[in-house]
């Protein structure tokens, strides 16, 4: 074996192997193979210099990989580091070199934005060295996060609740969520009224001004003000004061970067950021195509909007051939990122092969892979197409005291909408003559109340983090995941809601560690890390500047922060040792435990009472004849045999509701059931028949495919929807 190429991912290794001959062997490190120890601080501070010395170890799960890499490295003539071209990838490459006993600067480092044959060949022809400035930037981030996590988390656990954690980026993100919830709780609705006039040819127009004063959204504050305007309008004589027409453009959207891909996939496809990145990783590392296994998108962790010249030229050629020259602008379009510290040397997310169209991809990609690939592909083409053009229409109906404004819009040329789609209907205004009299036929006035700010969803939180410069492309999705895992947030109906413990944690951090939750501090730290990556800042100085004042606050916190832990006596005695039982708060809510802890480790659920006998029922066990009793579980009450554990028969307390609708798969009976996510409908012949529906089936066949339909209750009205082909039609109920 002459050459060894080391990447992070096995999938990436397999794809690259397809492009290279026998003189290369491509293997995967499977991510980080050296890291700070899991169970200790792992940082030593030099007594003389004050420098921070990380004590990296090889995790047990990586030891076999390291052993294999060392063996292959000894046999190879040349060892190439081919990890991702970002700070994390640079650091992984550095640690690979250290783990196999090589000097990082001695190994050729190859980089590429896409995993295609041409990109890999070009990278091998143009190797560079490991960028130690990027390694230092990643190392600074890692050590800062370790300092915060290992020093602040135990303090929170000791003062508030066991099992709590804190982190630089996650705490700043959590404060945004908590602050939004505070706004919602403090919000006071404000009354306002809207007024529309219906003129000739049924044209609806909004009130524009009254007695010369322009009407804004909250101008009409109460019914009395609305009635005054209404009476004035009814008394007015109207004419068509002016007719305005203008042409406007809808500009092409930029190509995707990590944050915008996550946001768009969330709103258009319903994908979580985590799911989006998992699928994008597969598309980047290599999937089956008509040209074999290859990467079909460029690197998906990027904050750059740059595009390779050859990619732009390929897109322009495809646009001209497929849609015609009318859709091709005179010059290629260029975009610049507004993200703070964007790494412009990288590329935006784009398809690697313009001729691998979504129509071709149908044969090779899974359903979710195809959805995301199509989103990326169409956005890339759209960014190089012409703008869409609209004709905007405005008519002013003027009376003595009131003026109404009607607006319309007409799509003149679809431009980039040809690939992204455009679902709005033209709203055309009828023909009027300027100066002609007009008749007000009807007044429509309606009361409204202002709404509180909406909770963040995953997409809007990522957008906010990006706008504030908190985190980087690789951290957005993991940050939200960590907050969920730590029980700081819950996602209800796709909206992010902070838990009670989140308020307590943020209140403590705001008072005693304000910089940890300050978005400006976190964003400025990201900019400082960028300077380290550029070689403009010394990473040891940054750590020293942070560590000393931070540790001083930790010591102060140990003395000044009052314990918020509660241990309320319940009036019961421990059945194991006789000590009083107390109510405590844990990571998963309230529970009862022995006050003699840790000597006695007795615990029980809050609703579990030792003295209470099980609730009886009239049911008899059909398996052994013993009485059935009512018991509690996390999902609610259920019936269980009183002879347990000899007889383990159990069944729902309330049997499922049976529908008068046959199962479309087997003809069995459909039943309404309750699950963790609410009501659903399933077949009584389960598990033999696995038909399932999340909305109510009805006795109606689809006119398109003949399959069963169900009814959805929407704000706009009830809609019949086919369970198979998704055909929809308005319900007549």
C-alpha cells in the first residue's frame, strides 16, 4: 500500500474509495479519536506560565480504530489527512496525526467542498498543511466549554436541582426562549378595529385616511372611533381619486447555507434541524446515482454564499437549455453572506451535478432524501435565474372626510418561480376611470386584539441565533437538541416552550453570571475565536482572560447563591427506616424520598401512596377469574389483574371507541385509540393489520383512487382527505 487517506466517516471513505485506484486506501476515524476525558476536568494550568494544558485521552470506544490506523500508517508511504474543511475537521485531523504518532505539520492535508471524482483528484494534486490556527480556535472553544460546563454545572446542581448543566451557547440560547416566554406572560392585549369599504364591482378597499390623518394598524382604538369613521364614510360622496400602476420585481433568493437550509426545511418540509443535517450528511458523503456512488451536494456546514465558477456556468447552461434565455440574466449573480464571521472561502450548499435532476434522483434517493435534495437543487437554479416581475395596482376612493385604498397584483413574468413554485393567485382590480364618481355599497368593520409575540419554533430560533452571531453552522441543531435533552425546553405543536426549571436557571445566571447568558458576550467570543483562526489572537491569552474572573464568580456563587432546593415534609414516614418522607424536585419533576438520604435511598412517585389500596372495579379477569383493579401509569389509568404477578393480564380502563367504518386494508373494525401523541385510529386486527390514521376515518371513498377518506377539522372548514393519494375536497358537514 503506497498511500493512506484518513477521513472521519465510513460512508465518506466508501465514496472516495470508488474514485481512486489500488494505490490508495481510504479509512475512517469515525469522528474524534482524542478528546478531553469524560469523567474529569482534563485541563491542567501550568504554575509558572498560567498556560492551559489539555490532557487529551483516547476514548475506549476509539482504541481499536486508533490501533488499526497506527498499523496502516506504518505500512503507508504517504498518509493524507482528509477531514472536513472547517475548524472541527481541522482539529480532528490534528488529533488523528497525534494519535498515530505523527507530527501534524508533516502530513499532507487535502480539502474539498464536494465528494466527487474531480474534487478529490484536484485535492490530491494540491495538498496543504494542517492549519494550526484553526486547530487553536477549536481548542479554545472546547476548553472554554469545558471550563463553563465543569465549573458552573455543579454549582447549579448544588443550589437548584441535581443534574442541571450550563454551557456557553446553550445558556445564551435558553435565555432567548425564556425572555420570549416572559414577553408572552407580560403581554396585555390591545383593542383595535379595521374598516373596509365595498365599492362598485364589489371592490374591497381598506380605510386609508380620516380627516387627512393616515390610518395605521392601531389607529382605530375602540368601537366609538370605528363608528365615527363609519358614519363619516356613509355620509361621504366618493370619486376615484387616483389610479396607480407600477412594475415591481421579486428578487431571486440566495443559495442555501446551513441556517437557511434548516429554516426552509423546517417550514416547507416539516423537518427538524437535526433531521435536516442527518439527511444532508448522507447526500454529501455519497449516495447511489446514475454515475455510481458519489456526493450529490457540497459540504452542508457552511455560512458562505460563494459559488464555484464552474458550478455557476453549469447552472446557466442548464437554465438556458431547459427554460430558455428569458430566464437567464445577462451576468451571473453573486451573493455575500450577512453572517458575522462567515467563512467566505467555503461554498454555499449546492448540487454537485446539475444534470442529476430531481427527476433522475427519484430512482435513487429515499423519499426524505429526495425532498431535501429537490429543495437544494431548485434553490441553486433559482439563485441564477431572472427576477420575477409583477404589476402592482392601487386605486384610491376619496370622500370628503375618508379615503379608502384598494390594491391588486398581477404576475407578469414568473422568473425564478418557474423552479421554486408560486402559489398565490393574481388579485386583479376591475377597470375604473380616474375622477369618476364611485359608490360605497357597504361598510365592514371588525374588532381585533393584538396578539402576543409567538414562541420560537426551531427555524425562527436558529434565525435569531444567526442574526445575533451566537454559535456557528455546526452548533445550531445540537444546541436545540441539548436543551431538549436537559429538560430545559419542550416542543409543543412545533413551538419551543421553556420548562419551569429553565426560568430558575436563567434567573440565577442573570444575577450571578450575566456574561454567560448575554448574547453580545457569546457573539463577541465567536468573533474572538475567528481572530484566533486567522492568527490574530493568542488562544492562551483568551483563556486566561476568561478563567480568572469566571472562577472568582464561581467561588462567590458558592457563598452568595441561596439554595433553591426544596424538601417539604409530606407527613408520611419512610417504610424502610422510619425517617420522615419529604417532597423534592428532580430533573424529571417532583418525587418523594427519605429525609435520611443518602443513608436511606427510598423513593416513590408523588401520586404513589403506600397506605392506599388499589381502586377496585366491577371487571373480572378473563384469564384467571380474579377481580380487576385500577392502577396508574405514565399514560393514565388501566385495569390490571389483582393476582399479579401470578397473572399479568392488563387492559385499558376505557375500551377503545369503535367506528362504524371498515378497515380499508382487511375489512376489520376501526377503533379510536389514545397514544403518547394523542388520539389516533387503528384496526382491531392489530398486529396482523397495521392500518393507522391520525385523523378520523369516515365512510367515504376517494373519487380519485377509491381508497378510504378521513375528515380533517381545519379553521377554514372541514376537509375530506384520502389516506392514500391525499386527494382533498371540502366536506359537506
